[in-house]
C-alpha cells in the first residue's frame, strides 16, 4: 500500500523520514526484524517548487507493508509531529489524466453534473525534484548501483 505524506519540513532527508515512519509504526521495536514488524520498503522524498511564486513544498510517497494497516498508518503518522510540524497523511490515489471529469469529452460518470471542481485548479508551472535517493545495492546481474 502506498501513502502520500505532505507538510514535511524542509531539511528532512530520506533516512530521517524513514526512521520517523518506522518509529511511528513500530513503537518500542528498536531495529528488530520481527515478522510482526510493519515495514517501509520504499520511500521517495520530493520537493515541489512553484516556478511562478517560488513556494516550495516537500512531500513523500511511501510504501508500507503489510497492506492491511492503512487506518493504523494514517492515525499514527497524523498524530505525530516531525520537527514541530503536523504531517498530513492519506492513502495515495493515482490520478489518470484520461479520467479527469473536468475535461471536455469525459464520459465516465453519472455524477458529472454534480461536479463542483470544473475549473482546473492544478498548478502548471511546477518543478519536481527527487531528494536524497538512497543508494541501491549493486545488482551483480545488471552491474548497476
């Protein structure tokens, strides 16, 4: 299961965020690899900059296992502060540009006439930078890092 985390303080790196998530999900389990341990197999930290205003935000996509802990994950992470900031955590929902009800020609929903988001509110002049990617172990078959 993937979660989306927003309102991350500037200056947080991948290792710090992964540790924060791990401690929130596994209180009292310092570094153990118990089979009951909830894990973070993948975590991607990104900085989004609005080129028009210069405003910057840091967000994260994180994979959490096992998948049946969504409510626990969101409650725990939303309840904790990271460097004094309240995080906003929810299940990640991929948005396909082909299923945007605001676009002419979309024919996918019975509630189209009830759509309140008709104007496109998405920012168009954004820069997205992946931050502090962890190094991957060398794959002997591919010879990559």
